[in-house]
């Protein structure tokens, strides 16, 4: 089982960062390339792409908790995959995002775990860029 976690400073306060990170319509801008996510209705998302095992659309569970600044997800048809994203306040006007992935069918070491860590790091960099864009556009 692989438990993968990464943390990244964000250039805005926690509410702005949470707003960007929890908006399903913006996720394609910062999630790993080759992965898409769309709104699947109450408490669910649809996902697909070359990074997801199997072909076609997959349904996942999704919960964004604004009062806790937390987003949680998991694969409904792939129960061996789950994760969460937590936003926390940092220095004045800044915040921090931690993302944790649980991959029950992956070893904690090896090429695949390393690839996932790299994708996660790049995704957090793109999330920071998206947050910066939101701040600079004033929205």
C-alpha cells in the first residue's frame, strides 16, 4: 500500500485557496495532465484519462467541507484509491496545502510510487499558479 503526501505553500489566504481547490470546474487546470474530472451530481465526480486504470468514465465520491477547508475523494468503482486535500493558514495572507493519496494496490516504493509523487508535486505547482491567477485577477 502506498501512502503519498506532499505539502506546498500557496500565495493566498486559505479561503481563496480552498475555493480554487474545491471547484470541480477548475480542477482540470491543476490536476495531472492526462486526467480529467467533471461534476457527477451530489457528492460524486466523474473522472477519466490515461492515468486511471481501465478505460472510459469512472465515478468517484467527492466531498468539499468549507468549514474544515478540506476536500476528500475516493473511487467508487476503484475502492483501492482515496485521497484528501487540506488547506491551512500560514504566514500573513498565505496558506499551505497538503494532499494525501492512498493507493491500496501499489507498493510504497518503486517506479509507480515515484511517478505519483512527481505528478503530485507538479499538480501542487499548477494549483499555486491557478491561485496566483485568481488573486491577480481580483476574483
